[in-house]
C-alpha cells in the first residue's frame, strides 16, 4: 500500500530524535531506524494499530518498536496509509488530531 507521510511528521520525528540524541546518540539512530521499519510495517499491514477516538474517524496508532512511549498516528484508507503524526505521547498531539485518545 502507498505510504504518505504528512509534512509535520518529519518535524515531530526530528525533534524527538534530537531530544534522544542529547543523552544517547546511539539510541537516536535506533529510533530513526525503528521508525522507518514501523512505516514499512504499517504500509504492509495497515490494520494492526490501535483504533483511536479522534474527530477524524479511522485514525490508528502504533508504538515505534523499542520505543513504546513514541507513537505513530496514521490513517489507513483504501489506497494508502497516511502518517499523520509521530510523537512522544502528549495531549497536544491529540489536540492536533482533533480529540481524545
């Protein structure tokens, strides 16, 4: 399935990676590799994530492997998987997606 990564996601992931790298550069590299792997997995198996309750129906989340506090929010459609947000879970990301977790 086609994978679409929304523009703010790259900013989110860069910010998270920089925070991780401050304490552990190797962990930051693992985080980026795990995120890429998760994107590939979601493109192949879009229904595996947890269904969330946002104003945008059908949004799911998946934890970055090895980084359980870092979630990828995505929307599977008939033809693509849209990556909407990559985040260390915080209420502001729920607000960006229009609702509660």
